[in-house]
C-alpha cells in the first residue's frame, strides 16, 4: 500500500468535512421541503453523505491518517465555505417561505462544491489507486444526486 503524502491527507480531510456538512445540509433540506417524496429522498441523501464521510474516515485510517485531527489551511477554508453554504439553506428557506425549489437550488449548489472537491482530489498524481477508486465511486454518486436534484427542481417550479 502506498504511503500517503500531504495531498492525500488533505484530500481525505476536505472530503470528509464536505460530506459531513452535506449530510447536515441535506437533513436540513429534508426538513425544509413540503413534498413528502422530496423529504424522503433528501433524507436518504443525508444518510448517503454521512456514509461517505464514514467510509473516507475508515479508508484514511488504513493509511495511518486521522482526518479528525488533520486541519490544513485548505481544509479550514473548505470548512468555512461549507458553513457559509449551510447558512444559505437557512436564509433561503426563511426568505422564500421554504420554497421547495429554493431549497433544491441550495442542495444543487452544495453538490457542485462537493463535485469540485472530488475532482480536485482525483487530479492528484500521487493519490493511491485504492483511494482513487473510492473517490471515483463517491464522485459518481454525488453527480447522480446533483442531476436528480436538477431534474426535481425543474419539476417543482
């Protein structure tokens, strides 16, 4: 198994944090929509993101990385951006009277941020093969979720 370097540690840390924030954001979104089918799917996506964070944490530990202790500058900036996004779901819901379409737009924005983070991590030349495989699978599922959100957003407008 390849020895992880700083880029691998940063990728894991950032993606774990993004997925933890995504889990919270999706749960909040599920609570903010009125459509029962949307509530159900957004709750499922919340659980999926929590599972992704757990998977990445376990995978990182195979490389001797403890992502809960790893605070890179990039990770802290990602945390700040994620916190801002999380706040936007609250603000948008309050302003729009919890419009399902507005909540879905914020979910779509959150997934766009997550996809960029996965793509950045996957571009690292020194990422171990095992890590790349996990990241590719999760990226694919985040992309599927974003596409579903986009489709739902157009149908609730």
